[in-house]
């Protein structure tokens, strides 16, 4: 599948450098946190035995591998991601885990020159909120699916509903220069917080039978891994790379108390407030 002109240059820069490298290094932790979503996405998008599936924003490949196992040896699952480091890791995982019917490619789904009507289903685990032009992206993705092919993905609901995900930034705020309010329409983690907006994007992209349903999922992370997780990823991870050592130490000192309400019996537990979105091509 050849690649046409590349939009989303900022995302490409992030995920091929610091963000992608951090996700590679923290892959075991992230797999643990996000594991509950594999079954949710695979069940919703499963096209049947022998189906061909596309996984958008596949990251280190966990969902791609899960779907490949589900469709069986006569099926195939292709993971597509903008990050070369993550695609390299995912490809190695498929080799080591002997999942021969999974493959991975580097590319941006907004611009990728997909073979028309090739896939029986398209899935994504938090990989579709980062497009500069989501209507163009989902139009291109729809053309990759066969007629009446499935779409199934999860995306975060609002920051207010995901207090765990915003705790680190709130705790660090007194030590950082105030940031401008985020643009709710800009690409990012909470870009699909408005379920009505998600439905409008898919309608404008030509999808039908669209369902945008709330999904609340209990996630867990070992207490011993919690501080690594919150200081290496997301907005705080980026901020800590830019501040001086004294400021970084002040921030890291206050984080354990900020996350204490989530910790119980040696692990942090939190509700992941998401949308489970399904549609047909």
C-alpha cells in the first residue's frame, strides 16, 4: 500500500521521536493499563473467521495481534501507525509471538493510499483522535473498507469524566507557566470528547448505522509503576522535559499525594470514560 502526501506533520514528529520512544520503553506498563480495551474493540469489530482487518494507530500492536488471533489463520490483520519505533516493536512482537497473520506498516490513515474495499473491518484503540482533518481521514478509511464493512473504535470522553488522566497536570500546574486553554477541535487525547461531534464527523465521511455509546472501563496499574507512567507520558511528560531540575523535583514531590485517592491494595485503579463507536461503510 503506497503512501501519498503526508499531513499531520506535528503528530508525525512527536510519534517518531519522544512520544514514540517513550511508548516503546513503557510498552509493558501501557499494555497492562489498556488491556481491558482489547476485548471491547475486538468484539465490536470482529468480522468473522477469516476476515481482513485494519487497525488504525496500532501502537505497539496489542490490539492488532488480538484481532489476528481472533480471525484465525485464514484471516489477516494489518496494523498501521505513524510511528516507526512503534511499528518496529509491533513487528518484532508478531515474530516473537508467532502471529503470522498480523503485519504492520508505517503510515498516516488520513493520506494512505489504501486498496479500495479491501478490509472487512476497521478498528482502533485510541488511535483516531489525532487527525488534522478527521473528515478527510475517515473518508479515506471508509474507502479502504468493503461495502457494509465494520468500523469499531474507542476514544476518550471528556477530561472532566477522566479525572485520573488529568490529575498529573492539575498537580503540576502551580509550578508551571499557565498554558492557554486547549482548542477542543485540535487533534489530541480528548479531541473526540463530544459524542455528537464524533457522529457528525462519521456522517460527513459517509459512514452509516453510527452508534456512539458510553463505555466505562476499570483500569489498573501497579503502584510501583504509577510514577513512571505519569511522569513519562502525556502533557506532564512533555512539561518535565522542558523545565529545570528544581522545578521537576517540586512537581514529582507532589505527585504521590495527588494520586493517593486512586491507590488501593498496591495498585492504582481508575475509571476510563470512553466512547465505543461503531458504524458501517
